[in-house]
């Protein structure tokens, strides 16, 4: 036991810093590729002559492909290893993003976006499994928070670059820039991430895969954490998908660059994910999750205000609360899944990205029929269910940690 403990990565050590920097770069790459198109949805609606809900497919379709692929890629990482799968994922999604900027048709563009989502699936679930295996229990909350912080930074920079360049140049140039940055991040990840020290390669038996997923649903807590991923991510993406349409219209009439600049609030998500992860490690996840979700509901309601300052403040609150809640829930999955962690992580993230895809597109129906107030009502309903689940999780009996 003492030898196993010595092999775990402790917070504050050089290998901890090297690992978290590498995974933060990977999160940056994946989320810039995935979400860089979000501020461009109004541009796609005009450029390709499609509705707001149809334009959201540029984001929803790759999220759906990523969600489904997670269930396959995760078991493959048990054979090929964590780092090789993540490295291949980062390079392929970056290259596909660059190629997508050269395609003239809407359907061709969507096809390449879908492929980028498919290849991006190698990073998220495998990264969570890598941290669960390699990090000491005292370090996992902080390391998971830093990983999610890298995701937030990638999402912010991707959106900001795409929005600003689209205003002064073209959306193709903006997305191409994101692809090049993602490629550089993939190279940095490949060079910096330490090889797994506690990973045990296993033989893949396809007939046994369903059982490795099934036992997670027998756990009294994991299915509820999976549901949290679906609801919280779906509501969060709805806010960001359609706020740009609202702010392009009077009385705000913001430019595409200004709307892209709003995504700077993702810096708040970067800070909050690590901070909330650390707080949850000290105070307990059951005490923090429901408070984060409650703050998210308050932030969503703030966006109903007429004042642009209050709207942006509401977006900040929504962002901080979401990344905090996601940091708590995702690390909780890693701690409750005592075996087949990659599969548990992949189920969590499958529901996470399905929420982004299904609920993110569904929000377009509410926007088309009831405007921004319809989107707010829809998202508050999702977060209300998530809050009820979090209160149930607060009464969950603990398991014996590793």
C-alpha cells in the first residue's frame, strides 16, 4: 500500500505541475475546437440562410457525435493506453477543424464538424480516468478543477478569437486560427504529459463491455451524477447559444466582436472550477453542489434584466456556478467509481455532451416561440430538476475511498 501511495501524484510537486499544464493544454485544444463556433451561430444563420435552431447544429452535431463516441473510445483506451488515445484525438480534431474552413456548403461544413466531434472524443473521458488513476486523493479535486479550467480557457479563447476575427475578417479565418492553435496545443500535450504509471493494460472483450457500463447504474449515486451532467450542460449551452441572437437585436445592437468579447467571462469559469474543486475537497461535495446550482438559477434570472451590465453579470454568475458544479460532479464520479473508471467517466461525459446537443438545440424552439424569456424559463426548469437531484445526492451514503 505504501508503494502504491508513493506512485500517486501529490499536489505541488513538479510532476503535478507538468501533468496539469499538459492536460490544461489538451482541454484548451478540445474546447476551442468544439465551442469556437458558438458566437458564430448568427453569422451561419445569415451566411447559409438557416434558422437559429439549424445554425446551432454547428455545435450540437459535433457534441452528439462526441457523446456517442465516448462510449467506444473509453474502452479502447483500456488497451491502447491513456496518452496515445488522447494524443491522436487532439491532432485529428485540430486538422479537421482547419479543413472545415475550406468547405463551401453548409452540409459539407456540418459533416466535417461532426467528424471533429467524433475525433475529439478521445480526450475528455480518458483525461478524467487518467487523473483518477494517477492523482492522490488529496490532489484529485484540484487537478480536476485545473483540467476543467483549461476547458473553460479554451472555450473562452476559441469564442473570442472566432467572434473578433469574424467581425473584422471572416468566420473561416477565425475558425482556421482556432485550428492552428489547437494543433500547437496538441504538440505541447504530446511533449509534456508524463506516461501513465498506474495504468494496467487489459484485453478488450466486446461482449463484456455492456456489463462494465451496467454496474455503474446499480450504484445509488452515479446515475444521479450522470443526470446532473445532462441537465447542467444542456442549460448552460442554451444560455450561450442564444444570448448572441438577443444582443445583436435592438436595443443592444452589439457587433459580432463585442458579443465574442462577452465570452471573456469564461475566465471566471477557469478560476471557479479550480477554487470550487478545492473547496469541495475540504468541505465535501455534497455540501457544495446544490449551492453552486442555486447560484446558477439566480444568474439565469438576472439575464432577464434590460440593463446590459446586469445581463453580463448574470452570464458571469451562470458561468462560475456551472463550472463549479461540473468540477464537483465530475470529480465525484471519479471517486465513486472504484473500478472501470474510464467507462464511468465516459457515461458522465456522454450525458454531458448529449445535454449540450439535445437541450442546446431544443432551446432554439423556445427562443423562436417566446424569445429570450422562453429560453430563461426552459433553463430554469432544467436547473430546478438538477437542484432537486443535488439535494438528493447530499443525503447519499458515502462509499469507502480507495
